[in-house]
């Protein structure tokens, strides 16, 4: 692996940085929504910005040109991602869902018509997806989903209930897993569909998250009739598509850059002598912990680079993505914990108060990071994947 970026890649980084500085509306930074904190206003700014990214060919940079991408190398895609996340541009999970997780799977399994329609819409920033995976009784054991899709003439009729669907209240489409052969072993009777969220029979109900925000939803499907071509790929082969889409979901490459910004802000705060150390030994502890976070984030950066490098070589990261997600979710929790210690009581002050530090970002991170080791599969599930796919250990009976 070559750890150095070429002069052209460094120039590209500068170009992205300047563009982000010029194009992110100041109102976005005033609102400063963190992960899972979208409001109608921040959502509108986010979609506007993503349309601008789309016009530059930077929203879905690795897509083929015929689907609105710019066939950008994966290393440049990494640089773009680092700059967007470091500068807290209006991008986040909702963009990842549509462009990389669903888009990545559609690119592999969709037919020409589906790729043309959905990938092009996503790449232009016109449409976005939500994920219809989890159900009230199926989370980690995703293969046990009970939502049914039954063929009826020239349609599929879908009935069931999905839960924790992030941004389903804004999404145009749902990438949905449903059982199409109840008599087959559970992994072999699932198919994947793309359904229009405006289809009659779909009801979306809000679930309020730990931050008091509406980010995820329950989605009820009652006799939802969708055309035959809503099916993606082969019937009953959906488990394979789900597994690939989940690998993409676990392959976030901008996380180290986002963390770096948080850690730098903490260091700055401590440097100014504002850290809440009441005794000498506490000051030493904070120094040690901040130094440790910097080292650990460099480890995470290498994991992100490894994933980008694997994509650039045409390889598909699998357990490597789980390793990275596992490490990054643990690390973000440590950053938030140290951050709360550095800020002391100021860390507990809510964003509305004049005493809040940086709009209470650390407190909001402290709360939201609890969900990072759950979404996309819990930390225990990532460990199982690393053990089985990475280390070749047997599945536990
Ligand atoms: C912020 C956030 C966003 C989300 N967005 C979406 C979304 O957009 N769409 C969607 O479909 N879902 C979404 N989810 C749901 C998420 O995928 C599930 O919550 C997750 O897969 C865990 O499932 P569960 O909640 O049913 O927990 P369970 O599966 O019931 O797990 C409970 C506990 O048991 C442990 N456990 C279960 N099985 C095993 C095992 N085999 N080995 C060891 N431990 C095990 C788990 O680690 C966990 O600690 C989201 C979740 C969060 C937190």
C-alpha cells in the first residue's frame, strides 16, 4: 500500500476544500445538526447541497458516467469523503444510504432499467432511499424477516411491518427485504424490492430517538401493490444482496476525518486551559486520554484507507468493513466519554444555553454514539463476522 497521495490527489483535496467552504450555506452551520438530528429545515438544506454535489458529479462519484457519476477513483472518493466529513458539510447517513449502500447493491444486482432510473436519480440528488430491513422480531437475525411479498398477476402484493427505518418520512423509495418463499430455509426465501414510498398501503409512523429527534420510523405495509419490476435481481436470492448492501453500510470511509475534527476541538479547548481538571493528576489523565484518542483515530484512518484501497483494486471488503465499524463505534464512544470529562459540567449544558460549548456538540455526540454500535448490525454481530469470515472460526451452535 502506498500511503502517500499523489500531487494531483493533493490538489484535488484543495479543490474540494475550497468548494465546500464556498458552497455550504452559513445557515447549515448555524443549525449544526449532528447525526440523527435532522429537522425539516436542515433536511431541505441538505438536499439542496446534495443536488449541488450531484451537478459536479461528486454525489455519487464512483458511479459510471451513464448513471450520473464521474467514474472517480476510489482514492479520490476517499479524499472527497474526508473533506466533506471533516468540514461537516450537509452530508451524512441519508446520503450514504442512497448512494453507497442501496446504490452499490443496485449497481451489482439491478437490471439496466433499474440502474438508469434509480442510480441516475440518486446521483443527481433528486431521490433518496430508506432501508426496510429490521422488523419488530428481526434485527440481528435479519434472515428471519416475516414481511411477505406474494405474486398476483402483474404485481407483487406486500404485507408486513418494518421498524427503525431511518429517514423513511423523507425518502422517495424503500429498499425492502421481503419473504417470497416461506417454505424455503430462511436465508433462501428472501427477495429485495424497490418500492415507491407514495404507494397506497404504506403508513409511516415516527419513532423519537435518544436525542428527542425524529430520525427513524415504523413502516406498515398493508396490501401494498407494486409492479413486477420492483423486484431487484433474482427472486429468493435477496439474502446475498442484503449481505452485500450491509458490507457497504459497514464501509464508511469518512469516519476518521469526522472524528479528527472532534478530537482537534477537544485539544484546542484543553490547550486554552479550559479543561475541567481540578487536580494535577486529572490534568495528566486528560493529556493521556487525548493522546490516546489521536493514536486510535490514526488506526481507524488506516482501516478506512484499507477499505478504499480494496475497492480501488476491485476487491470487496467484508470482514474488513465489520472490523472498521466495530473499531469506529467503540472509538466514537471513547471520544465522547473523554470529551464529556474534558468539558466537565459545561458538557452537560444543553444547546439552548449561553453556557453551552460549541452548541453542546459533545453532549449530543455522547448520546447519539450509543446507536452507532447498533445500526448496521450490533457490535456483537460485527465480532461474529470478524470471527467467522475473517478468522475462519466455526459458527456458534
Ligand atoms: C440509529 C439506528 C438507525 C437504524 N436504521 C435502520 C434502518 O434504516 N433500517 C432498518 O431496517 N433498521 C435500522 N436500524 C435497526 C438496526 O439494524 C437493528 O437495531 C440492529 O440490527 C439490532 O437489531 P435489534 O434492535 O432487533 O436487536 P436484537 O437483534 O434483538 O439484539 C439484542 C441484543 O442481542 C445481541 N445479539 C443478538 N444476536 C446475537 C448473536 N447472534 N450473537 C451475539 N449477540 C447477539 C445484540 O448484539 C444486542 O445486544 C437502525 C438502528 C439504529 C440504532
